[in-house]
C-alpha cells in the first residue's frame, strides 16, 4: 500500500470522526474502509445509553459497504485525535475476517499511524464459512 493511499484513508477516517456521536466516552473515532475500485466508506462510533445499541466506527463502515454491495475489502483505517491509537474491537476484527483475513489495518492519531494485518490482531480467529 502506498503512503499516498494511507494518507487518503487517514484523512477520510479523520473526517468521519467529526460525525461521531459519543456523549458517554467523549472519544470520537472515525473509520475509512477501502474496497475494490478504490472506493472508500466512512464510519464513526455511535453511542447509546442502551450499550448494546452502540456501534463502533468499523462496524458502521463495514455495514455501509456491504449494504451497497461491496464485500472485497482491501484496507481499513481507524482514527482518533486524542488518546491512544484506536484499535478495532474483536467484534469488528471478526467481521473483517469474514471477508479478508489478510486485510491491512491502519490505526492513526494526529501525526502518527501504525500498519498491521488482521492476522496479527486476531491470530486465532474462527474460520469463516465463506472460505473455499
């Protein structure tokens, strides 16, 4: 993945973090999911007082892509301006594994980013029923 593409994903995730609804944690997180055709889907965390109704930024971006017919995920970026790098939840990692267990994952803060592969963050994942 080129540095230019990484920076575009970070910028999209940063923009998406501005839409976060996070009155309980006050930690806005944005996400950018890159799919086939170099199309990006943004997402942000959405919190609810009914905790089970809350969704993280990755889930939002993934669900948006799937609902538009895209399932070939190439890379995903998570951005948070304050605090530590915003690593995706186990739930989001498992959802990504359903579609591409080699996906590149970027976690970014202001001025810094780290690049990982899904298998590094979820090394003992259950096997997807979608695999050949």
